[in-house]
C-alpha cells in the first residue's frame, strides 16, 4: 500500500470522526511530522474506541485509523516482534485495514470497494463486503449467532431479553449477547483475524454495537 492509498484511507476515516478532524486541524497548524501526525491520530482512534457514546460510524472510522496507525508504525526490527514472521504481520495489518474499510462502508452506506487494499492477502472483495479465505466474515457470523440468541429469547415463554453486555464491579463483561456470542463462536471454531476471540468487548465493538446490530433490534 503506497502513501497515496494511505492518505485516501486516512481522509475517509477522518471524515467520519469529528475528534480526528479536530486533531488534524491542530497538527497541521503546528506543522507536525508524518510520524507525529500518524501517532496522534492513532491515539485519537484508541480514545474513541474506549468511549461508550461513540456512534457506529465513529467506531468504524476509529478502527480504520487504528489499523492504518499499526501499518505505519510497523517496525520489523522491534524486539517484541522477533518471534513473528514479518510477512504474516504485514498480511495481518492489511487484513485489518480491509475489515475496517468494509465495516465503515456498511455503517455509512457508502461504496468503499475502490478503497479496499488491492493486495489484501487472505481476503477478497465481494458485493457484500470482505470475506476471509478461512470461511467468511467473522463479524457477519457473530451477528448471525446474535440473531439466534435474540430470537431464542424472543420465542421463550415468557419472553426474555438480555442486554448487549453486562459488567461486573471491575468493569469486565461477564454476560449479555456479546458474551454469549463469544462462547458460541469458540464452540463452533469461528475465529477472528488474530485467532480465537477471547474478549467479548471485541465482539461488541466490532460486530454488535449500535447500528452494526443492537440498534436494529426491537427491545
């Protein structure tokens, strides 16, 4: 992925993330270097992903900025990465960018196919978005499982309704649809780009939160 593609993807993400727009204006005013620019937007993305009130579009845009930041900051000489194959890490970075572009397109209703990295390894662009070579988009599969859980609750006698996520006193997710989906994904061998998903917050943030799923369900 070249610098022009990187800039195009970054601009699209910033367009849907007000916090990043403010950060970009400030950085340009102070003539920040490319490294500072990228790192600042990356941190802004992480802050957005940690906010409970972010919209689906803001979350998707933040995920794209996060993936782009990881691509830019990749250092094959880092001691922390010495046990990993550099090619695998670059392929993972491209895959994460592709997933983020696909999600942003879905939640905004925009055609993002022309922005999809052409050299995404284990992925192909289809009309419905990105499909992994390992058997489909894990986020779509997560939503299908969530639908199963939701329909099961709806058809129960009496009808019951779970929350998207329930947390303990320490703030850890210990229940809710995202927690149940995680368990069923593990049982069925459905994996994310990094392998088995063990954090329900990942499923909530990337597949079920807001307009991605939860906002579309009748409570």
